[in-house]
C-alpha cells in the first residue's frame, strides 16, 4: 500500500513539474517587450517598426513584441504585420487594394522560451489567388514567402493568419521528477 501511495505521489509531482516548467505550454514568440527583427524582400529598410513610429530611420526593422499593437508596416504601408506572444502572426492588406503581390518576409525572435519548431498558415480563407509558403530558417527565425497573392476582398481588414509552434525543452525540475518516477517504478518491480 505504501508503494502505491509513493507511485501516486511521484506521478502527481511529475505532472505538476511538467505543467509548471513549460513542457506543456502554448507556443510563444517571446514575452511582450522582447525584440523582433524583420526583413522584407532582403532589405531591412523595407520594414518599419512600431518602436520608431513606423518612420524610415536606421534600425526601424527592430521593434518590441506587443500583443496590443501592430509591430511592422512595409515601407509602402501596404503590408501590416501584427505579432502575438501566443504564436499568432496576422498579416494585413493595409493598402485596401486586395493585392499583396510577391514578398519574402523574415522574422527573428529574441527572448523565446523554447525553440520554434514549425509554421502553419491557419487561415487562408481570404486568399483569392497566388501562393504562400513558410520555412523555419533556424530555432528563432521564420521566413514567409508570398507569390502573386491577392485577397478575395479589397478592404484594409483582409488578413492571413500564421501559427508558429514551439517545442519546449524540459526543465531541470521536470527531468528530476521523471527520474523519481523511474526510480519508484524500478523499486516497485523489484519488490513484486
């Protein structure tokens, strides 16, 4: 009976450690305030950030992540990029024409709690024509490629959603809890 209670307590500790350590957390792009660097079509000056008031000044392509405001505008103000700490990236047709055209957008995230593991276009319902693709360049950088993209409606609210996922690394507490569970299991099999 004591061994069964020990196993239950150990399992509870492991589950608690996993949940509090971030192993089962939602993907994120960093906490609000962490820096994001964007490059549009290979040129940093093609992307203007919130921190510089969307003005074309040196370093305008680096801005802080915020869940309440749009982080970037293209230098022609036709493309808006809104980032959220929960992994969502929302792209806006800010021109109102419905035409996004062809672009390559690269975003590098500072302050990640876990490396990025994938990119999925979660809402392409407003896409009328063209193609979109995504690539993970490294553990903190993604690249989105748009080719002749046109939205189905010519409004400034046409959006395209991208979901970035991360694979959290287990913390020391989670690893220790898993080890304790393994020891308890081994002890149980020895006494049986």
